[in-house]
């Protein structure tokens, strides 16, 4: 090779060797398990190497009727082959069918339905409706609340780390869960548009509102002309053994927000709206909300919830798991509390559980969730069987000593 050839090759190759990466990376905001999930069926998922896992987290409580339920898959395939999307500028009979079916299934046939794409959007629109209705701008929320990551929803979320300066507008006051006197004192000021409440807090640690508090809050909201919003995004859609968690407490909210399990993985959210709210053209709107595929997903979910009695299964299997964890607590002093309702369960420890959860995935092939650093959070599909619940309890019971020195 001559010197000139060598020089020419160097100048040809050098730009290739030294050029900057010219493809896009993901913005790394998610802490990830070192596993890729490529397949799901029921309460199991499989990774890219063929390993099966028991899913006790359902992708943040999203998977309600199980992964890839055949009825759901068939309905989605049929609909996308016919029409996947058209906007809310035309009639969509699927929306009307969903409103009728959902109202009957959840016990609110007299309410109206507004469809969007996510839980945060549902809460944004509920808070907006409350402000329109009352002419007020203050909101009361509960300490440790999580209502979303956008605009007012994140302002109503009790986590300063995710509230940007543009979101910190002073609209929201946080008060302790179940402290009725504190809520009444703020409501008496007469300037509160809405109280927003998770009847079972999810990210906040599976903390339950009491019936006494919820009923007193309902009465106080009525007395002071404030809208009561129940955020059922995580605790609703059958997860607690009733269609909505607030139905355990004997109250009827003015607005109910839904997402997660409503579409079993297809992005969807909803606001159920009491008759006292008057619609005005253009006051709310969305491009994708209530599209044909989303409504098909939601209708298929209702089909399976009813045909397979999944709400009853959530109550029954949840009782079994809670009993098992409480028995475990008697034998293990590192479990400080067991809380939950249906298939929404929190097991609190006296030490961080990050390494424990990582080992459950790596060594025992089971996904769980967390709330804060010390709380194991379980949100499995509502199809979880007694046998699968037994397996989960067995794995956790026998794996605890390795991490907590017993």
C-alpha cells in the first residue's frame, strides 16, 4: 500500500470512526429492572430469554383482566381491522355503548361520561370542572397523595421533587388522611373548589380512608358548596372488591376519575360526572380520548369483569393474601404493618426493600411494586388465582430471612 493510498483510506475512514452518535436515545427517567418483557398471558409474563415471571404488579395496576386475554385480543383485532381512530367531530356509537355499560356496571347510570387518555388527564379535567362549577380555585388534597404528573394534577400530588416551579401555583393545601376536623376548618373558609381523595392511597402506601371520615367529608363538602372528587385511577375498576373503592365507605362523589384498569393496557381515562354539572360546548376537549380502539378495549374489559366475576375474585383472593401476610407478620418482626383491600395490598417493613424486590425478580421470577422505600405494594391482575396467591406467599415467606437476618 502506498503512502497516498494509506492517507486516502485514513481520511475516508476517520470521519466514520470519529463521528458523533447520530441516533436518538431515550430520556433516562425510569429506574429499570435488567429484564425485557416480551410476552404475557394471564398473571404471567415472559422475558426475552423465555423465562416466565409471576406478575404481582400488573404494570402499575393497569392489567385488570390479565395479560392478552383472548376475548380482549379478539375484540381489538376486529376493531383495528375496521377503524382504529376518528376524532370527536363525529358520532361514535362505541362511546355511547361504553357510557351505558359502565354506568350500569358501576352503579352510576345517572352520571355522564367524559373520556380521555390517562389518569392525569382525568384528574385535570375533574379539577377543571370543579373550578368551573364553583367559580373557585383552591383545592384540598391528602398528605402523601398522588394524582398525576401534569399541571394541576401534579400540584395536587404531595411530592415536591416532581413539582416544577411552573406547577407550584399555591392552589393546593395538603391535610392528613382521616383528619375530618382539619378538612372542615379549611372548607369553612368558603373558597375551596374541590377536595380530591384516593379512598385507598396507592403511591402513598396503601393507606385507607375510614367510612367515618369519608361520610363526614361528603357532608362538609355539601355544606360549603365544594365538589368532592374520588380518584379511583388505581383503586377503582374492581381492584378493592367493589367496582369503586369509595363504595366500601357509603358515599357518592360528585366526580369520579378512572384510568389504568379501564383499558387493560390501552391508554384511556374517564371522568364520571354527576347530573348537577352542566356541559357547555368546548369547555372540555381531547383529540384521542374515547377513540374507537380505546372504547373497544374498555368494553372488552367490562365483558370479562362480568363474565368471569373478577371483582368477586379480587375480594376473595385479596382476603386470602391479606390473611397470609398478617400470619407472616406474627412470625417476622421486620414486617411492621399489613394494609389493603382486595388486590391492593401494602406490606410495610422496618428497613428498605429495594434489594429484596430486585432479588424477587432475579432469583424467584416474581414482579412486585413499592411505595416509598419500605413498603411492598401488590397490584396483580384481578384474575390472580388462589394457587398463584399461595405461590406468592410461599416465595416471600421463605425469601425474607435472607434479607432480614432471621
